[in-house]
């Protein structure tokens, strides 16, 4: 999924979620390594932006109607 977003792990974070706010990630993100962020995403599913889909051609997170239509060829 990171490859689909040019390695920008922040694109995978649910920044409007309660856990994101509770952990004060807006302020703490610059202090965290990529490995720490990946671990947080692996252990706390609430931090993952949804919807989330992966196939052999790439992946998408969040909902943008045009992006999803293009992705699925609709």
C-alpha cells in the first residue's frame, strides 16, 4: 500500500479518528519513525484510513468517488 502512495505513510492514517486525536499524532508524527508508524498501524486498526483496498495493480484508502470508479474501471 505504501508503494501506491509513494511511501507516504501519513496517507494511510485516519487523521479524523478518535485514536489519532487521543494519541496526539498531529503533534507527535514528526517525532515518530516510519517503523514506529507501521507498528502503530499494525496494532491499532482504528488508525487505518478506510475504506482500504489492495489489488495487484495498487491500492486506495479513503473515499473519493472518482478515484474508486477509475480504480475499478467503472
